[in-house]
C-alpha cells in the first residue's frame, strides 16, 4: 500500500499562520509516501510569497510533486503574465518533479494554467498529447494518477480515459474537499478527488482541509482531513474497489 497526502491552494500571502505548522505536524504524523500539491502555492505570485511557499515545501521530508495554479501567475502585471507567466513559480520550486513512479503507482503533473482568461484552466490538445505520451510509458500494473490545479472537464476526461487509462485525477481550485466517480459511456469509473484549501483564509463554505489517499492496485481509500478543534481530524472516509478496470464504491465508510 502507498499513501498520498494531497494538499492544495496554500495561497501564501493570504494564510492562517497557525495552520502552517499544524499542517506540517499532521503530515509528519501521517508520513505519506509522497505529497502532491495541486496548485496555488501563492496568493498573488509575489516573490516573498514564493519564498514562504518554497520554505514550507522544503520543510517536508517527503517526495513532492507540484503543479502551478492560476494564482501562481501575476494578476496585475500583464506583461509578465503574458511573457513569463510562471517565472516566479519556477524559481521557487526549482526542479521539483512533475512525475513520480515507485513500482506501485505513478503520478503525472499537468499544467492547466492560462495566462489570459487567468482564472480559467487551459486543456489544449498539446497539453493532453504531452500527458498521453507520459501515460504511455507507465508500467501497466501501476495505479495511474494525474495531478492538476483545475478540475478536468468531463468531456476532456472521457476522451483521455478512452485511450489512456487514468485511475484518479487530483485537483484543487474550488477550495472544497470532495470526491466523486466520473462515469461516461464506454469509459470506466475514474475517481476525481478535489482538495480544499489547506492553510488559506479564503474559505468557500468549508473549513481548511486536505486529503489522504491509501492506494492499492485494486482498492483506494480517500480520507478527508478537516481542521476542527485546533487540529486536522478525519472527517470522512470512503473506500473504492476496482471493477472491470474502473472503480466502484465498496459501500463501507461515509462519502465525503
């Protein structure tokens, strides 16, 4: 079994300072095999915000996989957003990988940022072709997981999974922790998992949270870790089992 801590929408520059240390402590206690960060490290892509985000990530003694979010591009500096939209992000994260494989699971990062139409995601043919080329090289027995900031549109996900099996998609953006099975005609059930905001003040109807995934070849358990009573506590858990190449809820545990 492998474990993934899925955190998102940190928004350094608009954080609750007390949560940063508590999030780190929670991750240290859980000791995941990898931490997947699905975008929005900063609030306004300022250099000092990236410095804080990079320091937090560097304090985690686990493998990391990060992807950028729309808040990791300048909002008001249109020239920089057009010419070098992710320069600050790349300086901050350096050469952090966008691919991870450990013999049981493989995680692939996908950049969905869009310099104009800043809030929206871009799911271009070129980006999907690049993603597909990586998926083609993953060993067949691995659980295949895509990490992106923006949730993938249903028709794009259906097109991808028809030709390249994807078991799970981890995203953020909406600041709500939830998960669901996406089933379309001719495609198996793909598990889409959205992380809430881990440490930001920018809440949208749910307190701060992150996800913990316990991954096996034929089963996955999704735990929603919610900030309650001064610590991150297990709010709900749902287990899925593999059926005919896709996933089905096993019926035990509560759906988030």
